[in-house]
């Protein structure tokens, strides 16, 4: 009985100390604050597992069509993804350097993600990071699948490709 009482008292003291630490304002929410390595790897594992578990929607039949990939490049530009993630020949917005977690260079990670996983992330966003839900921002599933088709091809998209796919063809000279 005494042992249980001591454990209970200790648990109470720890709870009060934690509440004091967090609600007293001592924890720093600064984007410049470093967290212990085990916390960041825990968060990454949680994200990977969560996305893998939830990503069940299947790509449409025309997923790999070149027209789809090119339309995806235009959507990628219009939706503003390049501000945080860059694009072939397009600079990242300076503010992306101040984000934590920092937005990844997508061409380096898309090989290790399925289309289903990429779609889920772009549609739903990632809570407590700067990654927005583009469904909530008004984009349709159809347009987001096009973005994903473009993402899967990203490692092989040249600067010239991206430019020609996203810039309106110059008006023919009269
Ligand atoms: C305001 C900045 C911002 C914008 C705009 C943004 N993202 Fe992100 N994105 C992030 C951040 C930050 C992360 C990293 C989240 C993390 O580490 O958990 C991320 C993560 C991702 C990931 C997951 C990467 C992985 O490792 O699995 C994908 C895919 C992605 N973004 C695609 C996009 C696409 C496509 C768009 C445009 C439709 C977009 N993002 C727009 C900030 C942004």
C-alpha cells in the first residue's frame, strides 16, 4: 500500500512540474529551438507510419499520361508549392529557410513514396508543420492527382521542361 502511495505522489509531482514547465511558458516554441534527436526521429517515424496507414486512394487510369504530368506542373506552380519546395529552375522563397521542419527538396524524396502516399499528404497536409492541406484550400482531387503525376516524374524534369510546361506559349508573331 505504501509503495502505491509513494508512486501516486511521485506521479502527481511529475504532472505538476510538467504543467509548470509547459503552461508556465518555459518551453520554447521558437522555430530556431533544437529538440533532442529522439524527438525529431519519433516525429518522422510517426509521420511515415501515419501517412502509410491512411493513404488508400488509388490513382486514376490516365495517371502517367504526359498531358497529365504537364498539367500537374502547372498546378504545382499555381498552387504555390515552389515557394516552399522549389522547382526545376525556380528558386525557393527565402522564408522557406526559416521553417522548421524545413520543406524537403521533393525530387530527393518522391522515389521513396508511393503515389497514394504523396496524394494523401498533398490533399490532407501535415499537422503542426507548414505543409498545408490543399483539399482544405479548395483544390479538387483531380487536380491534386495531376500534381502527384508530376511529382513522380520530378527527378527527370529539366529546367527547360518545367519552363515550357508552365509558361504560356508565346503569342505567334503576326
Ligand atoms: C508553406 C510552405 C509549403 C507549401 C506551400 C507546400 N508545402 Fe509541402 N511541405 C512543407 C513542409 C514544411 C513539409 C515537411 C513536413 C514534415 O517534415 O513533416 C512538407 C512536406 C511535403 C511532402 C511530404 C514529404 C515527405 O517526406 O513525405 C510532400 C509530398 C509535399 N510537401 C508536397 C507539396 C506540394 C505538392 C505542394 C503544393 C501543392 C506543397 N507541398 C506546398 C511546406 C510546404
